[in-house]
């Protein structure tokens, strides 16, 4: 997916995110982390952090942004944080069955968010000045 490829290239180089940008899981991650209004990933990361905070797993998602190790996330924790409507939409966009999408998302999302927040700051640090 162009979003992930551009983000990774801008920060680390073309293969930095560690997944094929055209893979179904990359489609799901890009859809999850891309703001619907501006098509920038910053707002999506903020919304993701909020979702995890509201369901009691904020420390997990914040560890992906902070400098240091990433806490793992289970498919069940993702399901609780994202909710059925988002899961259905991501599965539809990616073409993956919901449970498989959640499993792959739990494996890749922590590293992608970590790499998109290299300075350990929430999305506002990206200077959403293009809005």
C-alpha cells in the first residue's frame, strides 16, 4: 500500500515496515491508521491510542509509540479496542476473514506504529500542518 511504503521510505528506507505494502494486512493497517479526512496517518494513530485507552489497554498501544520495547497485543485485545464495525470494515477492505485479519494485525501493528513514531511522540509531533 502506498501509504505504508511512503511512510517507511520517509523514515527508514523502502523495506522498513517489514511487510509487503501490497499485502492484505498492509491494506488493513493503512485503512486503520489513515485519517478519513486528511489521509495522513497521524490522526489515525491518535484515534487508535484513544480506542485502546477507552477499553483499558492504553499502556499496550502507548508502548508502540514510546521509545523502548513494544508490548504485544492479542487478537482479542484488538477486537475489544477496535469494535465490530471497524473489524468488519478492515476485513472487507483487506479481503481477509476477520479472525485472520486480527491475528495478522496483532503481529504487525505494534512494529508499524513503532516505526511511524520514531521519536516516541504522539502523532502531533508529525506537524499536521498540511491541513
